[in-house]
């Protein structure tokens, strides 16, 4: 069971309550939430916020593929996953991504959560433009997309 | 023939429209499009080396979001996307 969505920050906010509602089930004994937020300092530059850009349809496809891969690579069959990532401007301290991973046992849930965020970093076409206190901004260097 | 390149991430600095259009020869490949973009940077951005490196390190995708190789041949009016290095989360 997978919920995958891009959230336009100008219209909506990422909300962990949605993840809790989606993952609520008596089948699972462990739920891990990973919440990514915008931090205020990067490479000695004071950050005010980040604008996220994404190729939405390809990002959703990558989330679906990562979910499927978790089955073959981690051998976790009974699970529910909630992934939402922001697109648009996000201020410091605000959330950019929520990953909720629900499994029968805690080992599986921890592994699944970590697997998903690491794969998102490598496979989901999302980009960050950082904004600084001196009113400058800069696209961050990323990594080449992996298949 | 005309092809459209949809821009993402840092490549959006290449155009306010978020896309570039090129007139290319029939049977042109992604490799040829890369050359067109590099020539565009040479003309419009005084050969900005950072932008050129960005293009060199970018992948390309088809309209149905599949990553396509440098030898991929394009059709008339085809849209492709440029995928510069990523970094979500």
C-alpha cells in the first residue's frame, strides 16, 4: 500500500497527520516517520528558505519504483508507505518531505524508512534552490540521476 | 524539425519560459541536442562554463518519463526533458 504525492507549497502544507491516518492499521506493529526540514545554515551561508523544483510525474513514478524495489531488495511484503514531497518555496524549519513506513516489526520499519530516503536522493528528479539572508540564491549541486 | 527541451532545476536559468526550442535535422539524437544547447549557451551566456558543465552532467528523459540515451533519435515536434543532477529530500 503506497501513498505518493507532490505537494505544491503555495496551496497546501505537508502534514504528518495525513501520514498517521493513512498508516493507521492493526496489521502493523511499527511505524517510522522521517521528516525532512529546511535548516538555517549550509556551507557557512545563512539560509532563509529553499525553492524545490520537480518533474512531478517522474517523481511519482520513482516513488512507485522505490516502493516496488523495497519488496525485492528488503524482502518486506507486509507494509504501508506514505511519501509526500514539497514543490515550491519552503521556509527554514518547515517540512520538505515526509516518509512514513509501517511494517509488522521495528527492524523492518527502520530499514524501509532509511532505504526510501536514500533512494529518493538518488532516483527522484527534485532540485533545490537555496535562498540566503543576503538575498542571493543558488541552485545546489546534486548527483546524477540513477536508474 | 522542431523539438522542445523542458528545463528543470538549474537549467531553468537558461530561459524564462522553462523550455527551449530547437530546429534540428531529421534523425537527430540527444547527442545532437546537447551540442545545440551548448552552442546556445555559447551565444546567449558568453560560453558560461558552469552552465556548460551542468549540461554535460545532465541526463535526458522522454515525455513518458523514461531516461533516454545519447543515441536516442527524436521525432518531429517531440518534447524531451533535461534532468540536471538531482538532490531532493
